[in-house]
C-alpha cells in the first residue's frame, strides 16, 4: 500500500499540494488535508493533527508553521518518527527554525553527539 502525505495549512498551501497530486479521499470521506481559514477552530486543527498522526497509511504530515503555532503543545508532545511531522513556510510567513519543535530536537541530539 502507498503511504500518504497529509497537509494542514492555509488555502494557498494546501491547494498547491493538491495540484501536485497528494489529495486523497477514502470511502468514508476522510481526506488527507485540512484547509485552515479564519473560521477554523483550534479544536478542528487539533483533531486533524491527531487523526493524521494516528493513521497507519500516513508517512508524512506537513503543517504550515503559522498553523503549527496554534497547536504548538501538541507538536512538542509528538515523539513518533512515523508519520514524520514537518513544519513548512506559508506564502505569507517565512520558516523560523527556532519555533520548529522537530528541528529543535534534531539540533539538541546533534549537539549531544558531538
């Protein structure tokens, strides 16, 4: 079975990934993406993150950093390697490595190994 990439982000970011061909909707109408708008609640983002990270068929969860900031505590708690959670920039906000909990963990492990 093929592994999926899930995306949580603003409309432009998600649309770009969907145009690239990552979109998937299963028989139960579960999709592998969430478009976050000003009307999207934090609970909806939390639920999507939890659902995507608990799916067996998901290899990577991409989340725009601005959306990740709204559920930062969940990302900080998340320890699994698969699915891998990657924070990405959005059109309006550049990537900031200091906020990325996965990047901070990697840098911390690298500094311990030296």
